[in-house]
């Protein structure tokens, strides 16, 4: 795997219109509100190609922004990711949990995704800070469904347990790639087995959770390696998987090895469903927080909640 600017030409299926903030009042409104509350979003930091689509719902529709917690600077340096990195990022903002709860209180959404940078410099990896954020969000909006895309907490079981019991509905942690490529694609501290164990531990701690992960394609993985990864995920009780195309954010990041066709993404979706995953979202521009999955997960969670209420 190499970095650089010798990029593969973009295929036609990846060319899509960008929705600029000036073109959509919902995008502009969310940007302004987030800036006022000093909140970052992974949509902006990671240069997501779906920003306009997810943020751009009409005022009453389900617009979704993924809030980035614990600041905008990560202690890890994964070779696919454009989020800023530093060994010693600024200290955690003690007002961030309150500000996040304040933001979602006024949003007309019923499903929200929160994610975070890795904070290896903080003793518990930031679990207490994230847990407080989830609890305050639920207090502000008890009916809100919350998905958290979380770090591996360096394998700390206490931190994983704390988040699994925080009140979130979907516990997400991304594998990112297959086992062979993990040391090249992710920071050396992010280990394939550790990620699987984090997902399994969360489910064991709170069996009501939906567990979710995401895999990027186009980094040179082979079909049998993707199959092994899917098998590993099922063996570790993971419910939901998403597939998307890796896109090189800057020339300092890994080059794309292959543009995977939409047909191939459809094949992986079919395989995932046949293996018993609760839900599979698969497409070139699908990202782990992509809204298509949220509509489905919202229905799954509401159905499950109503069944539990009926049994009580």
C-alpha cells in the first residue's frame, strides 16, 4: 500500500452533485448551530461525500449529522482518515456533553449518530465523558434513538462496559478493513482482534444493543478475506455491517487500489444478508453513518421496544 498523488481516475458512478450550504437552508442551519455550540461533525472533518444528502432534508424530515465528540483532534494516525492527529490534543471540553444535549434538543430528528476521536491520552479513553453525553441526550430527549460510533478504548473492558450500559441504542465500532491490511491501514494501536472483542464484549454486557461495524473496499482486499471478516463478525455477535468505497482524502493518505463496482457492492449486500446479518448497507458512497441504514435501524429498534413493552 502506498501514499501519493498518482490517483486512479474517478469512475462515473462516483460522480455526484455536491449540495453546498448556500443551496440548502437545512445544511446552513445545522452548520451555524454546531459552530455556535463549538461542536465538530465527522461529516465535515472526514470530508464525507454524503454531507448534503444527510444534512439536506427538509425542515421536518430526518436530517442526520454525525457529531464528533472529544474535540476534532485524534491521538491516532490511521492512513485512510483526514481527521487531525496529535500525541497531546487539547483537553476535553467539560461543556461538550451539555452542548451536545442542547443541540439535539432543538433538532427535528429522532435518530442521531455520535462518534468520537480516539483519546489514548485520557485515562479511560474518554468513556466517562461519552457516557455522560449519551445520558444527557437521553434526558433531554427520552425518545431519541442514539447510535455511537466508538473507539476500541485500547481494549479496556471497563470503558466498553460503561458505554454499553450508557443508554445508547446502537454500539458501533468500525473494523475498517480485512485482517491482513489492518496494520497498514489503521494506526498500529488498532488491532483486528481487539476490535472484534470490543464489539462482542459490548453485546455480552448489554444483549439488547444492536452492534454495528463498517468495512472499506478498494484497498487491495481479496474476496476470501472479506468473507473471513464477515464470518468473524457473525462469530462475534455483530448485527449490522456496512460496505463503502475507500476514497483517498489527500495525497498524504493511502492510494485507492481499486474502484469497486456498484454490482460488487450489491453482491456483498446479498452475501451479508444470507449470513444472517440484521441489516447490510452496501454501496460505493455508503459510509458507516449513512442515513439509509438509520431508517431501517430506527424501525428495528422501535419494533423491538414495542415488543418488550408488550411483554412487560
